[in-house]
C-alpha cells in the first residue's frame, strides 16, 4: 500500500509531461476505481491537467466542417472552451477528500507533495475570481466565474456552491486558512444571490415584482446566474439545493453568531423543495428592468426562462394546464443534485435516518417515472448500434434491477442512477445517457446507499466490472465511440445555415469522473475500496 502511495506521489511530479493513461481491457490486479480516478484527474492532456478542464460537445458528421477543419469519427471537432470552474472545483473536492482519507488509512499526515497538489488545484479555482475594485463593490465579489476568461464572465449559484464545498474540503485536508476565507466569500455571494434587491435600487430597478407589477420580496431561493456586467438572470433552479448543503456546512465551520448561513439554507430549502415536489426544473420570476446593456435583470431566453410569471416550470415550456405544470422536459441532473442537496442538508441537521425520511417519497416518485431511450431510432450516421432502440423499462420496479440490464446497450443503466433525461413523452432529441449515469451515481451515492443499499451495491459492482466498451472507460481513455449519439446541427455549428444536417455528438468531461469518485469516497470510504 505504501509502495502504491509512493508511486502515485512520484507520478504527480511528472504528470504534466505524461500522456493520458489508457484504461486496460483486463487488469492483472484490478486497481480500485478511486485510484484510477485520481490518476486520471492529475494526469495532463495538451498541457492541462484533466481535472482542470471540461471539454464539451465533440461532434462529427458526414460533411461537418468547423473552422476549416473536417470533423471525422477518428478526429471529432471540439465545441466549447477547455476549462470550467465547476469541473475544476469538483476535482479539487475529490482530490482533497481522496488524499485526506488515504493518509488517514495509512496512518500518516499529508506530504508536502500532496498538499502542493491541493494548492495547485485550489489556486486554479481561485484564479476564476475577478480582481476586487474597492471603489466599485459588485454583487459578484468573491464569487468564482464559470470560465477564467472572456469580456463578460458569468457567476452561478450552483457552480459557486460546488466551489465552496471544494474549498472547505481543501481547508480540512491542509488546514490552510485562506481556503476557509474563500469559502466564506462564496457564502456571502450566495446571500446576495438570495436577495439581490439592494444591488439594483441604485439603477432604479426592483428585481422582483408581483402579478400587478409591484415590488415584492424574493421567494427564498438563490438566483441562478449573474454576469460581470451585473446583469442578473431571472431563474432559480432546483439544483441550487446543493447550495443549502454548502451553506449549512459553512455555518458549522465558521459559526457566525447570527446564524446567517444556516438561516439562508433553511429559507432556500423551504422554497426550492417546492420545485422538487411539483416535478419542476426551475422557477422564473417576474421583473421590471430598464432596457440598458448593463446593471439590469434579464431573461435567459435560450432555456425558455422568459416565462416571467413567478411560477415553477420544466425546461422548454411555460405552459400550465388546469393549474398543473404541462409540457417541457424534466432534467435528470436537476433532480439528482436537488435530491442530494436536500438529503445532505437534513443529514447535517438531524442524521442519516431523518435525511432518508426527508427524501424517500420524492425519490420513489421520480424513480417511478418511465425512462425513455435517448438514442433515436433513426441513426443516419450510425453513431451507435440502434438495433434495439426504443423505450426502456421504468427504473424503479424490481424487474429492472437484476444482474442483467434490459433494453439496448446504450440505454441508460438503471443500476447506476436515473440516467439520461426523463422525458414525459418519447424523445425527439438526444442526450448522452451513459454520461449522466456516471455523474448520477456519484451525486446520489450516499442517498441511495441509505435508501436502497442493494441497488447501490449493484451499481457499484457494475462500475467495478466495466470494460473498454463502457462509457466510464470511454471517458478515461478519451475514446468516445461508446457515447456518441445522433442529433442534428440545430445550432449551426459549421455556419452553413443548415440546421437540419445530421451529426454525431458526444461529451467528454471531468464531472462524471470526479462526481463518481466523490460518491464512492462518501458512501464507501477509501478504506472500503481496499
């Protein structure tokens, strides 16, 4: 064991110069998953550590040409920037917890090389913050931007909650006071995102208005996003329940006498839980804002977040029928993060049994929904073998929890998580089901280990038995053949004005690996993987 640790530490020193490790088809001595994840996150690709980047939307097509480059199966094009703070923060949290638990298991303190690695990742995360201007205080001070560059940067409540958790974990592992201070700064940012009114009065605007257009108080959740121009976006999503767990943990860590972080978490929980109970993704509030370029409230119309009616909705729809939410798509990750945040918050306050009771009904409701196959029955570019395309069985019933999964091999895997996206009607779009399986397993690991331990154990076993055809290794060895799914060029990626042409799309990222590892460490523990 000590030899394994020494080898890993030596690898850290040269990681920047080494290629991405390729997962073996069959290992003589199987390496525990958490060790494989650690190795992958600290290794480098194109001069950047895997754990500090998130490549998204790798595409290819029969005639797809982007920036004068043909996008082929062997060499797909990458759409989107290579770095994202949420991915880096989740990696930082995993690495901090992993090294801390490993050192405890080996009955030693962290080495300088290990603390140096945590410092490196923490420094990369904190580099996403804007420099403060004391003469112009801004609502986003101390917040971490989604990306480290660009004329306009965006600061999300969800992403900052992830970064706050990572900094608390880094502080616990290293004892560095600056990481706790940075987490406190994020907590203060979230307080402002819960009630941003004071930051807009100077511009003659009230961010929240009622049905009559009169000023009203915010509903209690954390507004999703603000830009470096102080433009506030008009949605509040259920996945911001992750912020209530962070705020409660921050309350315990710093214990301010006014209980402001704990009270903030309680208020947000009361509001955001309503969204989970209604089967909704996000709430859109009404607002009054002058038509200027900066310092205003704006609708995020790309996600149909322009409903402006102070109600809960699902993605892609503002519709209510007979007083009930209608239409739209229910996003699995919104639900998973929301359930996990609610469970975590209640467990911090009252223990695991109470936490299980708080989410059991919701978990049963969501896992009883039918899951639809995410690969289209029409596969013009043959991205996947779709000979068994079609609807898969509902997740929850016992017939879909056995040793052999049902449905097509590229359906979501019910042993791991909810999978793909819930669709209340058969799909006409595609999503990377396996990608979300792996993320979802980590997000829900503690919750499922408590609520449905046999199902959690089956999922963990399936991960450990994964081979090179599995999406897990498709991420680790950067070969996405198992994850490409057909879609259309609706965003006109190649700029030819044809939004009907077919393409294949896959997602290659850090979040599934880091979240999966975190879930294992939280539910099983480093010692439990030995």
